[in-house]
């Protein structure tokens, strides 16, 4: 995760401080020019065939990650994920709903923005700025690291909660974006999960750390 943080900061230096996008499963196939990672078709769309991790090479961070992209994107202690990626039907109850085959996701505001917009609270495009990931689409919203207050306290990459973990939420492993506030982080490491914060440093935190707006919302500012 530290390597992901370094790769992202190097990318930001090359791309005028603008974060790449994080496509969800509905957007896969659009081949967004600035998706941080691409991934394979869902197993149920390919008859349960094993996904091709090599597609991780298509994302814009690929050239910043050297030759170990798939390994860097996978928690080595998550043997269930590694087994699933080799044989999706090894988890027969999940192979049709498991969309993203890697351990780490980039903070994305899509769920927050969509739900608030449906409630008519504020303009949707403004809400999409509440994420590390820029937002793909007709009206692409560019997010810059320099717009984020106290980046050292904000989740950039999260080690996601997997569908096969106890208490997995409906947002587990839905795409390359960690779509807070519904998305959660794993408890795999002694009841903790790993996060890469906005300044690039890594912390192993309890899940409730990533459930607080001062950590999951990049634009959150504590009141004076």
C-alpha cells in the first residue's frame, strides 16, 4: 500500500495534481482513459471463468508500479481472494456478485453524491468533489490533491471488506472505487485493516477509523 501511495503521488506530479478516476462495475468496458486500474469481466459474464489479473496493467498507475502490479494490488495474507481469482467457483455462493478481484480501492464519493443528489440537497457535481478519485462521465469532475485539507488524515486507498468476510456490506468489492460511506475496510489483520492516507503514509486502523467523516470524506474540515 505504501508503493501505491508513492505511485499515486508520482502520477499526480505528472498530471497537474489531478487524481485518476475509479470506474465501478457499470462503467467497466468504457476503458476510461484515466482509470487508475482496469479489471476483467465479472465471472458470471464469462461462464465462471477465472478473471485475468493482467488487465491491471491497463490502468494509468501501471507504469508507476514496476513489474509486480498484480502482487502489489493483492494482500498476500488473503488466501481466499487469491484462490477465488484462480477459480471463481471455489466460492460458489459469491461468484455471481463478486465484481472486483483485488484488495485495494481508491476513495470515491459516488455513493455519497448519488444519494444526496436524489434527495435534492445540493448540486451533484459539487458533491463529486468529495472524493480522492476524479469522476468519469460526460461532466468529468477533476479532484486535485491540493484541494484536500489535512490529507495525512484522509483515506486515499482502503483495504476493502470482501464479500466472503463476516458482515460484508452490499458495497464490498463493487469496483475499483472505495465508495464511502457504505464501503468498509477489512478486519483481516487482527481486527484491523490497512489504509494509505492522502500524504502517502500507511496506517493499520480499526474499521471505525474509516467510518468517520474526518477520515473518509476528503473535503471534511473539522469545525473551529
